[in-house]
C-alpha cells in the first residue's frame, strides 16, 4: 500500500496595504525577510504574522482610534 502526502499551502498574511513606502523585517523564527508598510513599526527583527508575530497596524485602521 502506498500512502500519499499532500501539503496544504496557505497564502502569507498580507502586510503591505496601499502605496505607502514599505520596509523589511527579519523573521526570527522562519529566518526570512518580510515586507510591511505600517508607520507604527519600532522593531525590525521580529516574528512575522505567519510565525506567531503580531499583525502590523494599518494606517487608517488604528484600533486606538476606534477603527478596525
């Protein structure tokens, strides 16, 4: 009997919105770069959202301003 393994591929979490300039973060878990254009980033070496890191805040959807 032969078993067949199938990989489930999910799209990476979207972290670039609109046409704001973007910057690169270094994922400490997956050891890869990921782009983001949130104006609120302070740390560039942090886990990406796909590896358990926080999802960057999007300008215009700041939760502290009552927006989602």
